[in-house]
C-alpha cells in the first residue's frame, strides 16, 4: 500500500529524512515511531503530497504521489497535524462541508461514518461543545468519508486523556478488523503502538534505525530476569560456571550459547543460593525503543 524508495528531504541545511526505504503491505497496522524531529511528520507529508521530496520515490496504493497525486490518494483517508473544524457549526455540517473538499459524499455515507466512530448522539451539537476525544472521533469520521482502503493517522491520540486514548485504540482496532483497512499509525504513545501494530519502523534524526515485527521486538532481548536476595553471589557463580555471558541493569542475565534457565536454576539451588524466580524477559516496546535511540546526540 505504501512504498518508499531512497526518500530524502532537505530543508535548507537540515536533512529531515535521509534515504528512507520502507514498505507497508496491505492489511497491516504499521507503526511509525520516533521522537519529535525524527522525521515522522515530514515522511507522512511526503506520502500525502503536501511535502515535496528532495529526491526518491513515494508510491501510495500503487501510484507515484509526485506525478499522480489524485490517483495515489483517491483511496486514502488521513489525520495529519491538528484537524481544523468550524467550531460554530455542528459536527454534521462540518462533515458535509469537508466532504466537498475530497469526494462528493452521500448523506447515508456520512451517517454511516458517524455511527462508526460513535458520535450519533452528538453529531448535531456544535463542535465547540465537543471534548478532545469527540474532536478526535470527528477527525476519524472525516478521514473515513472517501471510503478509504488506507488510513494514515499522525499522532491520533495527541492531547487525549487516558480514557480518550483507550477509545481511540478501540476505534482503530475495529476499523482494521471490520473494514479491513490498512493503517499507518505515527505515534509517540509506545504502549498504544505495542497493542495495535503488527510491524514498526523507528526513525531517529531522519534515518530508519529499525524495521520489523513487534513480536520479534518482544522476544528479541535475549534477557532472562533473575530474582534472588543474593544477586551478586548468584551471578558470580553462574558466570564462573560459564552459564551466563553478562549481567544487565542489576536484575537481568544473558545466557551463554546453548545454556538455558533450567540449568541456571539447578546450579543456584545446588549451591544453596535462594532462588525466588528465573524467567525469560519479554521486552516492552518502550525498553526496545529507548535502547535503540539511547546515546544519539540531540535526543529528548
């Protein structure tokens, strides 16, 4: 659904996106991660034809955005930057007006998307009376008007309280499950990305530093958590016997090649070292992300 090849964008002397190559297959919820200034919004701007690449290729739905923008974006809905609504008009009237900017939309379709995002009871109210969460749902309704196959969401949880974030997550999951949409989700809310996305790419200072499956991130740390009241003695013994190769953060161990947790547990018990627990550590996306970007200058 999205193909980026050697995508490069320079603003003056600053390289915002550096030689980015990325593919988002049909049917995925794909996460685009990075701190402020990492290049996420610039990349999405290039996908939507709102930012012109310095060089490289950007294809959406099989069409080149720079040469056939209308065709490329025909089946694309997006929330990009802060959605602007007419506060003095109702949600319904906003959707009617905004639909004229994209494709003519029937009243039936507008009612359908309003129902989808759960705004039916409030759609006739003026937008100025809406909470942050309701505005976010109205933005998703607007993105759904053209009956998209691809939804691009740039920080859809921005400014929401925990309840609003949970509602947004449920809405995105439902749109993917029931409408079969491909969704590109850019977010700094790592726990939301972890729950929603099947694959992610991480940008750091305009460069892609990782692309892969969430499942591999969670399983890939190779760390084992060791819980014992005498951690130093326990790790000293395990290192002496060649069972572990290293100790991390005073609570994790890394097993030597070919060794396992059962072997480590047996060694500790036989040496009368109290063992409260030993288990494979499932890395969170936040831990992985922070390890990945740690130590790079200008990180926040």
